[in-house]
């Protein structure tokens, strides 16, 4: 097994042992790791009318009575 100087604090050569192991397991010395694509969350556009509608639905749902039935017979 190869020896690599690594540093977790500065991320120095942190990927080297993993790359070496992946190359040996795959049997391919030309194997390269690719960097992960930064995933940006989609931008959300909030419509004021839609927000009002959601608030009304939330108020309506909160005003509905809860069932009195505590029976778990149907489980």
C-alpha cells in the first residue's frame, strides 16, 4: 500500500488514498476522480395571491374538528 502525506485540516492530498484504492479495486491505473457538480437549489418565485390562498387553506384546515374516535380497531 502506498503512503501519502495527508492533512484533514487543510484537505491536503485527502483524496489520494481513495483514488489509489479505487484504481486498485477497478484494476485501472488511469482511473480519475471527478469533482462533484455544485447543485444550486431552484429559485422559487412566490406569488402573493398564491401565498394568500395557502394561508386561507391553512386556516380552513386548522378550523376543522379532529375526529373523536380514538379506537385502533381498524389497525
